[in-house]
């Protein structure tokens, strides 16, 4: 059996994990969620979620990867042969995320170029929907492939493929060491310039002004937990895989804390950047910041271009903003593809480079559907179902398996034995009680919500095909791969110590 690659340095590993965690979500999701849920007061549930779920779960996933030195399917198979499917389900989810996440990176690349001339003119909304996406009226009506989007999507794939082709140490680690400092630098540069603008400080007041009445609302708490899981990329194979390349002597607990704090610190910076820009725009238009704020695709590709039109140095702001979005997205995309490569090389024994090609080729082909006229609508449905069910259920099942069916104290001893500071009973308590209760509750609420009304008002057919249908296919695929025989009879040696 070939030996597993390892990270070249501790900083390299942490930066790669941070690269996965910092993504589109930090820039377009966190600021809005914080604003909507009580501003400065949101930091209370957010930090609570970070301490009770984020850090404990991150330590657990780093520990699993380090202990079993394998991809997610191999890790779960090493716990019990019966559980390998869970790893494959997580891998299926990363596949689906990868094929639509890349399209958004493609848009960000296009917009980096558009920023040079503010190609969106004075009607960014019309430009985005009609001139750029040529959006169709239904997700079932895909229409034609948009060449411009296809080209930038392929650019994102070429970079990802190239980096992964070079391997973990020479590819992922090296690029993370460039991308992460670059990203912080660009965002700080934007902030530095933004804060001197009229109205920017007012924008920050809107973001941070605490509204403590909000934190009595339980939705605020589930939003905080949801954001923590999404932003940290935990619960769906990424962090297990990255940690599987750690050398034997690695400080798991410290690395996990660093990853979480750097990621959440970046979210705050992104909040300052976005609300500084929005504050200035609101001042120029003579309206309140609450009238211009938005999130997601609308924020990045409509509101920000509108704001850029009002800024003194539009080329500077535009290119830096969209380049930041591109860099943040690419490092997350790389982290979504690597677990799949690791999973098939572990199980089917192909070489790393071959594994990269075997994953990238079908991913590229499938991602083309998101470059069509119906792409955004399709993406909207798939993303909703993957986040609300796929990631959440996998995280929930994983935590129940490890903390209720298996012996969590064995994992605790494992991470403590190699870490500088130790985790104690509080860690176990968070993972056994807090995390499953919150995730369980969120899953039930989501299931009720989606069973009682079609998400986004889409047709039954669209929801059935792209929502439930995609989830169903992922389950079947997971079972199929679970039952396939591994090439190496030592693929996963079951570790009995974890069983009660
Ligand atoms: N953690 C990333 C973010 O906050 O944008 C998002 C992400 C990364 C989502 C990797 C999914 C994923 F597979």
C-alpha cells in the first residue's frame, strides 16, 4: 500500500483548512445574517454556537481524519463496515456542491473583468439577469448554454484541476499559502479605503448596533448554528480528508481552534467591508441601509455593482471585490474536490493524478448545466435542498454515530494525547447533547417547512426532480459505492476500540 502524503507544515494545513472554511458564505451570507438577527447582539448566539458546536465538531473531524488516515468513506468503514455509506453520502454531497459552486465562481471571474469597465452600466439588475445570465422563466426550461459563463466556469475548473494535480503538499498547501494571505490583504485594502467614505461608519453602525430583543427568538439561534456549520465546512467529509494528511505528531485541538477563529475573524472583516460599502451607497441615495441590504447572489452581483457605481474608484473596488470572491471560492472548491479524489484513490487504488481526472471530468460535464439560461434557478433549488437536508442530515447522523453509538471518550483520548491543551467533559457534553439537539431540531423544522410548501414557489415537478430527486440519487449512489468491493483487502481495518 502506498504511503499517504502529508502536509509540509502546520501552517500549510491550517491555511488549507481555513481556505475551505472561508468561502462565498463568509462574504455574502454572514454579514446579512448578522444584520438580520440583532446586529452586534447576534455575536452572542454566534460565539455560543462556535464554542459549543464549531470547535468541538472541528476537533472531532480533525481527530477522525488523523486517527484513521483516510477519506470519509474509509474513516466510517474503519469504524464499522456497516457505516461506509455515510462517507459516500457526504462525498455525493460534495460532488453536487462542487458542480454548482464552480458556476458562481465563474460569474465572479466574469464580474472581475466587467469591473474594469463597469459593464453592468446603470442597471445592474437587468444586466445580471437578462444580459449576462439570459435567465429563463423556469428551472425546467434550461435553454441554451451561455458561452461567456461556460468559459469562466472552465477557467475555475482548470485552476482547480491544476492545483489538485500537483498533490496535497505541492498543490493545495502551496496555493493556500498564497491565496489566504492574498485574500486578507485584498479585503483589508478595500476596508481601508471604504472607511474613509461618507456614510461608511453609519453602515457599520447598522451592522453592529445590538438589538438584544432579537436573541430571545429561537430562529436567531438556529441561524447561528446553521451559519457555523456551513462556514466551517464541517459534517461533509472535507475536514476529515484534510486532517488525514496530518503527520502523526500534530496538535489537533490547537489547529482546530485556530481554523475556527481565523475563519470567524474573516467573517467579521467581510461584514465590515460589505456594510461599509452599503453605508456609503445608502448615504449617496439618501436612504437607510436597511433598504439596500441583501444577501447571496443578489448582494454580490446586483447590490455590490450598484454600490460600485457610487464609489470614487470603481475599478479599484470592483476588481478587488470580485477577485476576493473568486479567490475565496476557488480555495473552497479545491477543498470540495479533494475529498472525492481521496475517497476513490483509497477505495479503488488509482493513482492520485488519475483520481483527480476521474473526478474532474464528470464534474466539469455536469457543471455545464449550471451555465445554461435556467442555471441560476436550478442552482437555487439544488443548493437549498443540499444545505437544508444533505449537509444537515449527514452532520446529524455523523454526530449520533460518534457520540451515542460509539465511544466518544476514545476519540477524546486520541486528540488529547497529541495536543497541547486538553478537552474535557464539556467537549463530550457539547457533542453528545448540544449539537445533536440543535441539528435534530433544525432538521425537523426544515422537513416540515419543505413538506408543507414548495421552496421558493417553484413547481412540484421542479422540486421533485432537482430537490428530492437529487437527494434520492445521492442515497442510491452511496449505497452502490458502499457495496462495491475495495481493491485492497486492507482498505479499512475496523477499529474495535471505538465500540462500546
Ligand atoms: N465554508 C464555505 C463558505 O462559508 O462559503 C462554503 C463551503 C465550502 C460550502 C465547501 C461547501 C463546501 F463544500
